[in-house]
């Protein structure tokens, strides 16, 4: 199975690539759409500011590519945020509009960014997660100052409590999944989630 990591110039590509390779899948890291079309699924990573990322996606021709794909796609950190309708970061900017909601800055919390380990609490279990096999230890690693608000609760898979703010941690809709945290840096549970998602791709349930 081939996983295409979308290189639009703003992703932590190496850590994502290495994490996927440890799952015994073939990884294509590319900014070339034709090369990526050979993949069975995609990962959209992201590091940096939302407006810059959307500009890069437009310049590289990835906006239509992402919106139109019917293959499974996993957005990580900023990559997840880009899948929402708009963001307030730096300036109001339209996102890809896959998920309903707005990306807003944390307010009324003592520490920004939300950085470190936090426990994910499952709201529902998608088909690619095995209820009977879920680990009891569910801490993952977050690094972000903005989070998704006004989301469709039917699309919320898991959240984390950060100073009484419910942070969407995993969202899913059709063939799209988003993880606000970094599964590739989240220890055993992060490995579990990436493994489950890639297995779901193989089984056609993502």
C-alpha cells in the first residue's frame, strides 16, 4: 500500500514519513500531483500559519486536488485545521471547507500554546478503530495555539480538555480524517492510531 505525503512546503515531512515507514507501508513524499495520484491515501501535514499554508496550497495546485479526492486523507495539526471553513489566525482566511467550523485562538487560558501531553476522550468510534482493542492509555502530544470551534458534533471522534476548553482532537467525515495532535510524536497510542488508520485504508473503511 502507498501513502502519499503532500509536500506543499509547510509540513514536518521527515517525522511523518519515518512514522509511516515504520508501519511497513510505502511512502511517497511529493509536491507533484501526478506522482501522488499513484498513492492509495494521503497525509496532509502542516507547520506554520494558516494563511501562509492556504497560499501555498493554492500556488501548488493542491486545493482542488484535496477537495476532489475520493481517497482517504489524514490531516495532521495545521493540516487538520486547513480542512475547516475558515481561520482567524493572523487574518480571516478561508479554508478548504471539508469540515464545518472555524479555527480560533485560545482565550481565557493561562498558557498558550497548548503544548504537551493531553488525554484524548473518545466521543464515538469510527469503523477504523477497534473498540475491543483500544488502549487504556490515550495521551497524545499537542502543539498549537488555535483550535476548531463551531464544529458539527457528528463529525467529532475525540476531544481533549485544555483548561476547560474542549479541543477537537480527531474529526472524521466521509474519506477525510483530521488529528489536531501529532500522532507521529505521540508514543504508543500515536502509533496505534496511525496503524489503525492505515489498516482502515487497506480495508476500505476510512
